[in-house]
């Protein structure tokens, strides 16, 4: 059962990180789009957040909590990993996910020949900053899940 749980945790990571990477790639590929293209891009970003990112993050959280409470994985790496997932979850639910429909609606409101308003660019910049704040917690969570190092007092205790 634990191996199956760890397998689902890997699938969740693929969903979550893959969704994030697709957001980065499409943003870098498009650059500064017109209103019509921005509406399509943010429709994609919004849907991929609902289909890949949030379910992947939720499944990661569920798997890690199951490992912690159900299988007694109480090592410090797991505690730090859970703290990182908590940060990522709050960041996603409170900041990033609400911005997607807002950006899409703003882009859809612009006539095709008109440039995007400054408010759109400001919110897009905020989305990029919030997204960048996820880099260190995400890398930390992934490295801890793969390497499972002894942290803090665990090193001295097993020394």
C-alpha cells in the first residue's frame, strides 16, 4: 500500500510541476500578446490550473499527510516537506488561482485591435512575482521527497 501511495505522490508531482512548467513556457513563448491572444493564453492557464496544478498539489498533500499520519513517516525531512507544501497550497489558493480568471476576463474585455491595459500588465507582473516565490519551496519539497536526508537533530542522534 505504501508503494502505491508513493507512486501516486510521484504522479501528483508530475501533474503539479508539469502544469507550472507549461505556464512558464507558454508565457515565455507568447511574450507581450494582444488582447485576443492573451485571452486564449489565460484561458489555457486557468484550465490547466484546475486540471493539473491544483489536483496535483492536492494529491501531493494527501499522499504526504497519509505517509505522515498513516505510515508514521515522522522524519524531519517530511515535516519540512509538509511545511513547503502548506506554503505552496496557500500561495496557490489565495493568490495564483484567483488571478487566472481575473486576467482572462481583463484580456477578453479588450477589443482585438487594442493594446492590453496597464492594469492587466500590473496584475500579470504580480502573478509572475507570486509564481517566482514558489521556486525555493517547490525545489525544497522535491529534493526532500527524493533524497530524504537526515536533518537537524537527526544527524547527531544517528551519528
